C-alpha cells in the first residue's frame, strides 16, 4: 500500500479523532485550573464561614 492511497474518509477520521483529543485536553485543563483556584481560595472561605458563625452566635441567631 502506498501512502498516497489513503482514503479521504480515513484521513478525516484521523483528523476528527485528533480534534476530539485536543478538545478533551482543553476541557481537562480548564477543570484543573478551576480546581486549583478553588483550593487556593479554601482558607479564605473557611475564615469567612468562621466569621459568619461568630456573628450569628453573637446575634443570638444560633
């Protein structure tokens, strides 16, 4: 089989597969970026929850 004998349909399937892999990697990268952003904000969120609980306790809401 000669390299020039590749069907156009087969070539399009290969390109489609590569495009799908690329999109999945982009989505995975975005999810990981969001996860690390949330982990970076976690100490701040914990402090915020503690402050809210103290304020609610002092205001006799708990």
